[in-house]
């Protein structure tokens, strides 16, 4: 059976070009700074994002955690969205490992945080309060329908946060999707932020890895922090080689995934009893009205039997990626129509 795996873009397997590059990768001991392939990937990432330096880390979760721990002291507070990945899905690592508290504020439907809400959440100088140190944004915003944040909005948050002495970290796990959707350069979307993480292992198809980018001083500190977490890898150029192919060959094709997501959303919208959130990138969120007598779990199980895999968490999520074709989209729409009939 042909499996149409729409659960996430993290399920993407490496392309043949990636496997070839991995096989041929020149490697060395990266803890000594001697892996030429990692050095090249970090250089490429920092240039693409317009930052001084970059650091290869094992995952998006590690990248966010290293970024936060490198910019905050124990007892500091981080202002972030109540639907952001770092707050919801990273086990509260900043508290568990860094002694740092989260100050969640409302994520708007489009993934933004209102500037007034950020300003209100910043603590005054009072012996009872922790120090507000960092604001975190997420672009594209996973739980907010995969929506991209504009360069203009990010600039406003950066300006306002810096004027109050706070740094800004951007979880840009899917920043290349944001750039494709908004038809801008990635560099424009990250201007001014103090740290930004993006993932190679989602829509870009690499098997492992994320990059953390920022100033040279920040990356020096982040490199220490990564080592503290046991994330100092050795001949990981084998992984970085796939990452280089991801940046060279996969970053510019994401609009194709967005077009397929749009077609999927349009197809699902035609099904009685199915409602679909606005779809702007590669994520399609949808749910059922009372017209359909089945539960979300029943629908997911029946679809899985037909080889169509979705995630369910209060609603359905379908994510398009490199390994999903036009034909797969039509098959998925047909399967949902049948199961919900
Ligand atoms: N997100 C995964 C799951 O954890 C839900 C997914 O399938 O979407 N930031 C954002 C915005 C993410 O969506 C994710 C992964 C991460 C960080 C963490 O990246 P990894 O999985 O590499 O640690």
C-alpha cells in the first residue's frame, strides 16, 4: 500500500542527492572545530541568514534550549506565546534545565503576539519580580495554522523589545516556508533578532539537525552550552553534508508544498461536515462539525487503514512536504470524503 504520510514534514526521508553527499562527506572532530563539512554548513547558514556565525545542533528543541540558556540567567523570565512550540512541546526545558520561567501571553490567530501584551508582560524593577530577559517568536507558527510572521511585524517586536533591554529569539523551525509564502528573503525575516534557530530536518528533508544563528559572541556562548548538554558531536559532517544539500536544493522549492496544501484545503472544504482553517504554508488544520457522527480518533484510524496518515490533537493536521505528490493530495481528499460520509 502507498502510504501518504501527512503527519508532519519531519517524516521526510533524505533525497538520493543527500545520501550521496553523506557517503562522500569529508569529516573531522567537530568539538575541535575540525569538521570541514560542518564548518561549511555553519558558514552557509550564517550567510543565508545574514548573521556573523552559526552552530549546528541536533534538533530544533536543542536549538531553542541552547538559545534561551545562552541569553538568560537562572531565575530570569522569558515572554512567549501560549501556543508556541517552546511553551507547549519542549517539556518546559528552559525551567527543567535552566531554572528559567515562562511568561506565556496570548498568541493571536495569526501567530503574532500583540506589542501591547509584550510590553505589559515586561516586569518592572521590583524585588518580588524575576528579570524579564527574552521575547520568543515562532515563524512559521505551527499551532497557529502554520502562518508566517511578516518582516515588518518581527522588526516591530525587535525594536520594542530592544528599547526595553530584552533580547529576541526566533524559533524559525520553518523560516524557509515563511520566506516562500511571503516571497521574501529569509534574511529579511530575521533582521535584528538576537538569535534564530531553523531546522534542516523538516520541509528541507535532511535526516537530522538544526542551525542556531546570531552574533559571534552569542555563538561562542551557545557552543559552550551545546557541549554542556552533551551535544558536542564528533564526525557529524556526515549529517551536515545532507544539510548542505538541503540548503542548496530544497529551500527554494517549498512553494510547491504550499500549493499542494492549498489544493488539499480546497478539496477538504468541499466535504460536508469538514471545516478548514486558513492555509498559508504547508500545514492544513481541519476539524469536524456535528454533521459527522465519528470522533476524530475514529476518523484518523480509518484513514490510516487506507494509508493516509494524519496527526490529531483536538483537530486534524496534515502537512505537505517533498514526498507528497499531486496525486497523493487527491487520494487523501477522496479518503477523507469517504470516511466522513
Ligand atoms: N515540531 C514537530 C512536533 O514536535 C510537533 C512537528 O511535527 O511539527 N519548533 C517548531 C515550530 C516545531 O514545529 C518543532 C517540531 C520544533 C521547534 C522542534 O524541533 P525538533 O523536533 O527538531 O526538536
